[in-house]
C-alpha cells in the first residue's frame, strides 16, 4: 500500500508543480514545464494499471487529464520552440483553480494515508511468483514474453526461519472480490512473524468473465465488484458470485497446487465471505492436504467484512463505510491473532485424535 500511496503523491506533486509555475517563473522564454501535466496523466494511468482502479485514483486521473488538456496550447508552443514573455490572465486564473483542487486532493491523500507496513521490522521476507495459463490446462511459471501472466502468488515467511522443517504451519488465502492482496499485507506479515508460511493468490484467467465487459479487465475488476455491491446491493453481489461458483472453486484448488503444500504440513485455508460457502467442496477435493478452514468474518469487532482491514490500509474507503482511520494496524494484528488461536486449537484437536488411535488399536487387540 505504501508504494501505491507514493505513486499517488507523485502525480499530485507533478500537477502542483505545473499549476503553480506562474508563481515562480517571472520571465518566461521556453515553457518546458508545459509537458509535466501530460507526464502526470500518464503516470496516473500507469498507477491504475498497476494497482487497480479506485474512486480516488479515478479522481486523480480525471484531474490530471483536465490539467493536461488545459496545457495543450502551452505544450504545442513549447514543442514548436515558441517563446512567450508572460502568462495570460485566463491561464493564471485556471492555474489557481487547478492548484486548489490539487491541494485538496493532497490533503485527502495525506490525511487518509495508509499505515506503513515495514516487513524488515516484522522480520519477514516477501516473494512473489507470476504464472501464465488457465484453470483447465494449469499454470506455468516459466518466463515467456509472448504470454500474459494470469496468476500471481505471494509468499510471506520468517526471514530467519529454519531451512528444513518436517511440518510447516501454512495459511492459504485468496482475498474477496471486493478487496486486494495488498490490503492484507499487515495481517500476513504478523502471521509470518509468528512462524506461519502464508500464501496469497490472485487470478486473472481468460475464463473469469464475471461482467462480460471491460470490467473483467484485471485493473477494473475490483472496481466493478464494488460498484455492484454499493449500487445494486449485497444480494446482487452474492448472486454474481453464485453464478460464478465454479470459478471460485477453481481459484482455491489452483492456489493449493501452486503453493506446493505437503500432506505432512498443517494447512488452513482462510476465506473472506466469497469462498466460505464453497469450502466444503474444496476440502473434499483436497482432503489429504487441507486440515481446516477459517473465515475472517468470524473475527470479533471486524466491521468491514469482505473488504479487509481497510481502516489500516485504505482509510478513505473505510471512512466512506463509517469506520475511522487507524494507523496502529490494530485490526490487522487482531485478525491475525484470532486466526492463530483457531489454528492452534485445530492443531491440538488433530494431535489429540491421532494420539488416541494407538490406544484404540491396543484395546481391540485385547478384545481378541
């Protein structure tokens, strides 16, 4: 989330530099800063492609486009090597308006900034692997510039963990369609710090046609699901997921395969509303690999179910939902702790049940 925040600030500072240039450039000869708004707009588009479309990113991109359009004449003069000796009244006036809008966006961005997650302080290493392929034919991680990546798996692990462990404690997780992997970064970091191997998956295969339009594009998909949830209601959102039930199952099964978990590992699949109902089928198909399931919705005091701990990572969206910003990462830590308790209880039950098997065998022999 920190990288996303910094990229938003970069766009806004570029726009502020361009809009305020009439204040510090008194004798204009060649207006080189006329190119800055176009650069800012291109960066804003790249941000959307990289991080996905959000309402605030759309606002920044629209503002950057507006400033770029207003500076087209100045840009053409610069490209034609024309010299001007002053800025006109209309240009100064609209630049002031642009400055006010940019400063307002900067205030919003800084006030609702995400809490910083420092993986080094957690003692955690994050790695990611990209794959190309699909659910039917499987996925391949080999580099191929001619093929588009359709899946990505992030792995959180303790930096100083033991190299060879007979039995790993593993968490598998796919965020809901209303959220994104980076929203849960602090949750995953806390789990990894406490000794868990955490795998987070995201899929964007050709089969995943939820909307049948441009909203199926990876960068727009989350925005599309949020639009359905807030504008058409939760029931319509649930119906959309139900109609694509098989795709949710395919996502879970694919993450299990790509993570490479073993039968000797103790593995929990963590759900977030979307896939809770289909987990029975997932567990049945992977009964030798999965030991349990936990739903984040069970976390106490968790107000933004389905969206993740956005009061930590996306405070502006959280405020829209009536939840105040929290820079302490409390909810992320709390969600991880609740999951760890459920995991430990399941481990204890499993250990007790296995310990009782030999005694039962002895009793049967005595009966014979």
